[in-house]
């Protein structure tokens, strides 16, 4: 089996569940030494580490609130101490909820922007100088189709994810040519986060999607790993919409 990430050091934020978990497992399967971070639940993170180690890989799990720079810095330092310089970053940590504009408080808005957009900035800026110094780095951010089209019940979330897309473009230009930065915008995917929506809403979205279903975390992880690999060597600053055709970007 091809192992494109042999001996590479990867950090996956939000790596204990959903898309982050699937990404961590795939990176490890393809040879990377993987560090994952988790927010508040250590048990799922420990299960990911155990699964990787059972397959002969190397992994560690670290607590990290991406709204806290001190926790990010501690996590990054721990990865460097255990595995060496971070070469691959998949930033999957985020929060999501829905509400009408009549219920959207500034506090909810600020929390969502802080975790989803400021958190992306914090994590990337904690690793980018070392990547630039060593002349190699691959970064993938996670946005959402909500950042590409209107969402009246997700004003705060959609805005935060649109910001991630813009940040990706700007960093790709700033960090080139040695560090590539790309983005994945998933459509509705079978994760814990998707269940902020009702079952009826999920079924309706699936029915309106050209592929007539929602995505699986492993499908999003495959795209993330493609962007982290040399298979995407002539791509930077791009946003790939992985959504079953629900959003189609112009060529």
C-alpha cells in the first residue's frame, strides 16, 4: 500500500470525532505520526489513539481549546517534543448551532467567530513559522457550504466559515511557495455536529442534493488527505466543495 505521509508529523485539531477522527485515522494509515487535539471529552480521543497504535502507528491526544492561545501553544510544544516539527495540519475543530436572527445574541455570534475563525488563525499561526523555516508545510482548513451560500438560520456560523475561506486564500499567497494552504467545504456530513438540525431537515437536504444523500466523514477525510499530499502539488488557496453537488462553484 502506498504510504504518502511516511514519517511526516501531522496535527489534526478536533481529531477525536467526526471528520477530524476520520482524517487522523487515514493519515496514520498512510504513514504519518499523528497528534490529535480534543476539547472536553478525552475518551473518544483515547479511542482514536488506541486504534492507530493497534495498527502499528504512532499517535498522541492532547487537550486543546482553540479559543485559548495558551492551550494551543502547549499542544504544539508537546507535539514537537514527541514527534518533531509539525509538517501537516488539518484544522477540523469548530462549533455549530442554529438560530433565527431574532434569537442571535452578540455573545453567541462572538463565541462562534472566536472558535471557528479566530481559532483557525491561532492554530495556523502557532505552526506556520516553523513550516516556513523548514521550507515545507501543508495546511488544510475546514469551512462549510454554509460559507458559500446564504443560511438565514446560521448567520453567525456561515459568516465564520466564509471568513475561513478568505483566510485560506490570503495565507496561501502569503506563505507560498513552500507552504501550501487549501480549504475543504463539506456539505451535510454524518457527524455529531449535523444533529443540530432536525431529522426532517436532514432528510430534506439529502433529497435536494444531486447525489441524494449526505456525506460520510471518510469521504471528507479523503479530500483533506489529497490536499495534504503531493498529489495536489500544484494547488494552493483553493476551496473544494465536497457536498454531493449541493453547491456547484463556477469553474
